[in-house]
C-alpha cells in the first residue's frame, strides 16, 4: 500500500465511524449525576435539556427569565444517582392563570 492509499483508507474509516462518535455525545443524563451536580449544571447554564429516563428528557431552567413570554415556572424534581426527587430547578409551562398583567411579563 502506498502512502496515499493508507491515508485514504484511514480517512474513509473515520468518515464511516463519525456518526457513532456523534451518537455517543448525547445530552447529559441526570441518572448518572449527583443531585448537586445536576442542580449546579442547570444553575450555571440557566437552561439545559437533560435526559431523565431511558426514553425521556426535559428542559430545565434556573429561573423564569429562561422561559418564553406567556410561560411560568414549576418546580422540577428528578431522580439522580444519589437522590430520589432532587429539586433540580424548574420547567416552563404555559401560564393559564386568568390575569391581566401581560405588561408586567414583558418588562422582566
């Protein structure tokens, strides 16, 4: 094999394997973190999408300012490596309260 053929084969092999590397990088899994690590991750990033189960995930936020307008926060609890029901932060949900304070939400 000459030099070009070796590098071509190596490059082709990496190209074939690259989707496997991309799949291995998924989102963080709270089941593999301690409660403090998961809470700290959400607090540091402000908002994070985290795996919560084999086929489930959710977006967690540190405060309402990371939710879209018209949404409010609800306390979120997840099962982590060391705690069942760890208070990780919040999730955003549609504000269904019948209030006429839309102008306050625009100012936050």
